[in-house]
C-alpha cells in the first residue's frame, strides 16, 4: 500500500460487525447457530469415538492377557486404550483436532500390538 488517504479497502470488503449478523429482534442469525452446532457435534463425536475405542482397547487387553499371547500384546492394547481415553477427554473439552490425532495414534498402537501376536 502506498499510504495514500484514498488507499483504504473498499467498503464491501470490510469484515462484518457481529451485530450485523443478528436480526432486528436480536435473535442470532443462521451464521451464529451453525458454527456452534457443528462444534458441539464435533465434540460429541470425538468424545464418543474416544470412549468407544478406549473401552474396546481395554476389553482386548483383558482378553489377550488371559490368553497365550506375549505380554507385549496386552500392554500395547492397554496403552492404545489409554491414548484413546485421553482423546475422549480432549474431545469433550473442544480440542477435536488433537483428539483426532490421538485417536489415530491409539489405534496405531493397538494395531502394532496386534502384530506382535
């Protein structure tokens, strides 16, 4: 920009004022409710998937512990279940991207443990 007084951006490219997104009655517009609803669904999905995978990993660890599998197998399942439980906790607190990566890491740990069997 040259610093001239007339070098300001055109008025149609300015960011909207948050008050402009509301109806005259003060109710939130569709832009306000969709983002919150999507975030809520993402939190529920991350927390639910983490809890289900943590329970599955814990159950698999207990089943492998009672069988003739090497000791590394149930340990890998238990570690993967712990990582998935942490992902469920982070997902419920709104850290859905980190929760997704922890879910992937937990599943990979369980799959690695299954390879030792």
